[in-house]
C-alpha cells in the first residue's frame, strides 16, 4: 500500500466513524419522533416496528384534554374536546425565551462593548463577578429566590421569568460579546470619531453591524439555554406562567407515564430551536471561528 | 490649515509613562515626522493631538485655540490609520463621503467633492468597490482621499506606509510628499522608519522613552545628532562609536584611542570642549559609515582589519575590526576588499559625544 492509498483508506475510516457517531446522536431524535407518531400499541411492540402508520393522536392529545384515546362518542354522549394547558405553556416558552434572549443579547452587546473599549475601574474584577453568577448551581439560590419573587409579586409571571433568564444569560452574553468586540479593530470607530461622529453614532453606525455575527451566536446559545431551562421555570411559576419544558415532565403523572405525549411534546419543543439554529447556523459557525483566522 | 502647538504633553497608562511632558511646534503647512522605535510615545502623542486620548497634563493648540478639551469630531482633523480603517461594509465612494455626511452636507456637494478628490488621487475607477476588493495601495489612496476630502485643519498619519510592500512604498513616499506640498497641508506623520522621516520631513521630532531626543531638519538630525540614541537610530547602518579620551600631545588637543592612535580635534570642537566645566576627559567618537575612508599609509589615522564584506552593488558595506571595535563603513562599489585584509583608515566629519551624558559636544 503506498502513501496515497493509505491516506485514502484513512479518510474512508474517518467518514465511517463520523457516520456512526451521527447515527448515535440522531437516534434519540428518531426514537422521539417515532414514538410521537406511533399508536400506543406500535410504540410498545417488541421487537420495535420500523414501519408504522403515522398518526397524530399524541399531538392532539397534548393540546386537548381527553383526546388521548379514540375520538368519538362514549355511551352516546359526544366527547367534547377541552384545550389543554400545553398551548399556553408553549406560548409562555416562546415569549419568555425570545424576549429574554433579545434583552440579554442587546444588553450584553452594549456592556461587552464597554468592557472591551473603555477603561473601567476594576474591570477584571467586575467581569469575574459577572461570570461568578454562573458558578453555583441554580438550585442553591432557589429558595431565597422563590421567597423574593413571592413578596415582589413576580411569582408565576412571565415578567418574572424574563428577568430571571435575562440576568442569567447576561453573564454569558457579556463575556461572549466582549471577546467579539475585542476582535473588531478599534481603528474603525476611531476613524468614525475623527470623521465627525459621536461615540454613540460610531457605535451604532459601525460597531453594531460588525457585531452581528457575535450577537447571533450569543442569541442562539441564550435561546437554547432559556428554551430548555427547567429548574427556575418549575420553581418560580405555578399554573399561569409555566413554560413547556417542566410541564412535559409533569405528564409523568400519577396515572402512569404517557410516553406518546412526552415524545410529542418533546418533539414540538425541539422543533423551533432546530429551525432557528438552521436559519442562523452559518453565523454560528462563523461565530465559533471568529478571530481564529486573521483576514 | 492650522499650526499646531503641543505644550508639556504628559500621558500615562497605568504605571507606564507613555509621554513625559513634551513640547513642540508645527508651523502651518509644515510636514513634521515623529520618529522613534516602537513604544517611544510617538503614536500616543499623535492620538492626543487627534483627541483619541485625553492627556493627563499639558495643552494642545491649533493656531491659538486650545483644543485640549475638544472631542475628535470637533477638532476638524483627518487621521490616516496604519491599517487604513476603511469601513468594510461601505464601498470606496461611501468611505470617502463618510466624513462629509457627518457634516450633513447636501448630496450634490458631497458628490462634487468626492469626485474632485478621486481625480486628485486617481482612484475614479475603483469608487464602486468595497475595501475587500482593493489592493493595499488602493486602500491607502482611499484612506488618504477620506482624509483630504473634509479639508481638515491638520493631517495626522500613523505609519500609513508600513503595510504596503517596499517598491510601492518608495513610490508612495514621493507622491505623498508632493501631495502634501500642493495642498500646503499641516501634517504630522508618525513612523519608526528613519528613511521615511529623512525623505519626507521638513522637521523631524526624534523620540525615545516618551521624551523628545531631538528636533531638527533631516540635515541637522543626520549630521548633528543630539545624542548617541539619535546617532544610532538615524542612518542605515547607524553611526559608529569609538570611546576615547581627550589628551594633549605635542601641543595639540585631540582624542586618543587606546593610547595607540591620536585624532586631532578641529578648532570648533576644541572651543566646544573648552566650555565644559569640569573639563571632559572621556568622550565617544561618532563617525557615519560613509565617512570612513580607506587610505594609504601617510594619511591613515588607524589600522583596520576587514571583518565582513557585504556587496550591495553601487556600494559595499564593510565591517572593520579596529582595536576590538566593529566599525561599519559604506565604500564605493569599486573598492573590493578581502576578509582578513589590513588597511589604513581615515575619518572625516567626526562628532564627539560626552561619554557620561551621551550628548553631542561638537
């Protein structure tokens, strides 16, 4: 075997390994999707069915109370469908995570800029303090938080959750954005300053558009973190403001586990993040390699 | 165009004193170069003049107006950055128009002024291109156009030629100088390249360690360097130094080198030495490479052994070993020497420096 053949073989082995890894990563998603679209009988059949007739009962079941089984009449009485709480919870998830992501990214961009560009007294200590908010497990501060939220009237409100998540994502956003701004040459804004623009104009006209890639990357991370957040949503909300993730777990109810519902709910939860990430994915990859390659 | 006056400018970053209370003046239409090695405070000085840094102490005047408290925008200056700092999302035209838009000029006037400048710098055909598509030479022209277009009071240039290749740099140097002359633009130009300083400046401000070492015309700075630093920094190769002591031999005052050789002093140098009190004994002789001559036995002052011979074509750089010192000489291209050969050397235009203060005596 000569050098070229060896290299070709090596490449082929790498491809095979990657394909296997990809399958391993995608398998849970596949399993979730199949369970969500299988009937109860199909879902539990052994050996697993690889071909099945897709059906939407599970999806209907999570949106409507009492739609889990067959639809129709029971003892001559038409079964009325009652909307479940899931739609509202999904709405909560969307509102809370998008608003807090927007806020965290925007504020993070502003303070990241300041930390990168201005001489701030005790800058390094401040940055450390900001990061340290992420150093302890959230559960540790859960009880005082719940008490505070109750006395402030923030308990079980979307607003309360938005504040919580904004603050939590902000630590990450500040650090991300600071390193992004570090990589934007100072000369550009200075040129704008000299050219007769104010610091604010220079920032919004020039630095802000250059920060777009960084902001998108930050936003994707924040969104995924918020969207999937479990602990605070569970602890700081009751019925009204609860987001979808803890409520899916909630269907591990007393009447046994409805795996079909869990799979359908999880599938719906994964979907928006996947779509969002795919739409902005190019930016994300550029975001990762930002600064790694000099132009 | 304005004149610029810097008075007692002092700036520190944390514990580092970047600029230690320097003063100098730039007349209207004058081309002044701030020259020095990296970290000498020249760029900080320029940024203070631009208003990009606030000095800790000292004042900056344009004409007789104190601009120290003004923002960069209010100073009406143009700044050309080392890497041009062209806005990547704007094409060349919009880049040049950018400062005019900040002033809120009407569209027609902007267009007229941009095309005027574009014609001057011969960049009319690349106005529609984004910076990414421009060569470094073109970028540099666009950056200059952006500087010129707003008719500023002062031009500030921070190593504008350092990122273009050597051949183009030579051409641009000449063009830049011509442009500056024709615009009668007050210009402050920062560089670490002494060739740029020598070729372009009306006046050179040599800096080191945050302090001014010398202010003078290229001729003064080259022929009468104020101290050893300037002598070493200016010229390529830099000045040669040989330590010696002032002695009187057979009624003539001169410098003895290692007691073996004796170099008589000129009248002017003798007078300058006489002004020192207490009198100076230890001095350092400074000789420019082109002032070392290979001569016959009757004219020679000292003997040298050829140590390195570097032919450059028109000239040769020859390193001689003289009493343990290495001296670099620039000799005409037709003088060919073998390594190890011993020749007689003579000097012309010798400067003497104080051995302790390292300052020029004469």
